[in-house]
């Protein structure tokens, strides 16, 4: 075992003893309790803030998913309508071409 580990072990043992002796003093004990209570309050506040951030992130993500679905549905419907309109226009053009051809044949037959 190296000297660094030995010093760390000894320091921990001494610190533990000092804390134990100091914790028997009423004022020191009360200060420690207050310190731990403040630490717990800070942790609770941090947890609450983190939960708020998580909730906001989930809301943003849900909104983005919804917008993506709306855009996809709109694009699909637009493509469907364009296809139907294109078919109708092509049918009308074909009918007009037939009518024009028939008129040319009738004129040529005169």
C-alpha cells in the first residue's frame, strides 16, 4: 500500500473522529442539522426545476411530432388531390382533342 493511500486512510479516520466529537456539542450538532436540511432543500429545489425542464422538453417534442404528422397528412392529401385533378384535366383535354379531330374530319369531308 502506497503512502498516498495510507495518508488518505489516516485522514479519513481522523476526520471521522473529529466529526464524532464535534457532533456531541449541541451548537455544532444544530449547525450540522441545519446544513443537512439546507442541502436537502437545495436538492428538492433542483429536482423540481429539473422536472419542469423535462416536462417542457416533452411538450416541445410532442408538439413537433404533431406538426410532423399534420404536414405529412397535408402533403398526402395534396398529392391525392393533384393526381385526381391531373386525371380530370387530361380527360377533358382528350375529349377536346377528339372533338377537334371530329370537326376537322367533318370539314375535310365537305
